[in-house]
């Protein structure tokens, strides 16, 4: 499977072009509240104009209607609508596929099916389209915030606590994610990429994720492998089939296939 040919155009980091049910709900809520705010503003300006035109209003009821009753009804309606929308976005599907994401300074540890096969990757998240996925979110050091605006809302990752968020991507492509909480001087490096695949392609990806790294078959690759082992890189980074067990830095098994490497030693 060729990622470059299959994944399509890289989409910008925006919530105005939704690619997930959470982002779609957020956009509808944003448009609704913006339209409501505009209408309320126009109504208030009309009331001010009427008050300015009339030196002594013949009826006081419209002041109560426009200055008290209408705002109360509008605010209650918007509050109820936003509460239901945000509750639906924040719901957790216990039967969905689980992907565990742990935030580090400054990289992302990604584990697919952590309670089963525990397939590990880093700095890139692959999702199946039109399928609920529950993110199990942790932090190993400081507060991070997991955010993929094109797909869903953000949620904090707090040391010592596990937060969960269920998302469902609605179209394939590449989408930019970002840590939305300042987590240190290298915080800008905490960008990552979410790749949404067709279900069959996702199954092929997870099946291949358990494979060992391809053995070095050229002189240059063999030299790189020898430098990796001799210079102590394996103390921080793991490569399945070459050096395993290290968890200080990103797993480098499929680093060449990732759309984004991230910070550190190519991780």
C-alpha cells in the first residue's frame, strides 16, 4: 500500500472543514450561536432606535419583551443546545476500537489495541473511516492537550489521570493535530498527523504494524544500523527486530513511512 497515493491531499488544521462527527457538531453549534448572536444584536439595535425615536413610549411592554424576555429565552435555548451538542461530542463508546496515546516532552507514544495486541507506533495516528475509535489519553510528564480540530474537539492529558474521547472520522485524508496546551520550550514540536484510511487499508496497516523492521539490504542501511546500535541510540529508541524495549524516545520501526517524523532522533 502506497501511503502517498492512497491518503490524498494533506488538509490544513481547521475546524471549518470538518472530517469527523465531533467537528461537524462543533461547526453546526458555532454557526447557530453566531447567527443567534447576530439576530439578537440587530433586535437590540432596533429597540435602541425605537427608544431614540420616541420621546415618551406609549407602551412599556416591548421594553420588557426586548430587554428581558427575549434575552432569557435566547440564552436558555442556546445553553440547552450547546449542552446536548457538547455532551454528544464528549460521549465515550466502550465497544469501540481503543487507541492509547501518551504525551511526552516532546513526542507522542501511540499504542493500538493496548489491552490486546498492543501494537506500538509514534507521532502519527492511523484511523479507519466511519468507525468509532476511543482514544485513551495519558501524560508522562506535564499537562498536554490532544486536539485534531478537523475531526473532533480537544481534551486535556493530565499526569496521573486517564481521559477518554471517542471520535469518528467521516472522510479519508491527512489531518494535522496539535498539543493545545503549552508544555515547555519545545511545545511547537508537538504537532502530529492523523491519517484516515478505508477500513481494509486500516486492517492491512495494523496487520503490518506487528512486523519487524525490514533488514538492512544495502551498504548504507547496514552502516546506519551499526551506528544506531554502536552509538547507544537503542537506549532511548526501539526498532522491532533490531533493538527492543526502550521507551524513552519514539519507536523508530516504521519511521520512514510516517508523514511526520517529529522531534528528537528522527522520531
